[in-house]
C-alpha cells in the first residue's frame, strides 16, 4: 500500500537535510511565506504534534484539511 504525503516543497519550504526542523529556504508568495515563515527558523510543532523530521511534517500535512 502506498500513501501520498504532501512534501514541504508543496507549501513553499525547503528543510535542512541534516536537521529536519530547520527551514533552509522559503519560496516567495508561497503558503509558507504568506504564513510568515522565514529561513533559519525551526518547526518543532505542527497542529499540536512534535516535528523532528521531514517525515513528521509530511504526516501532519497529510492530515491537514484542504483550504
């Protein structure tokens, strides 16, 4: 069985490969930029869930409602 999870790039984020909580780049005019995220910030919680890797972020995004 395959699950399709949203990638951080889909919301305009590039995460550091060695530290999955560190934002390395935010795409201009993306949902991430519109939310006020900037490079150098860390994402440690999303929707009340701890985030320690890109996989964790994908899991939370997978469960997020479409807006």
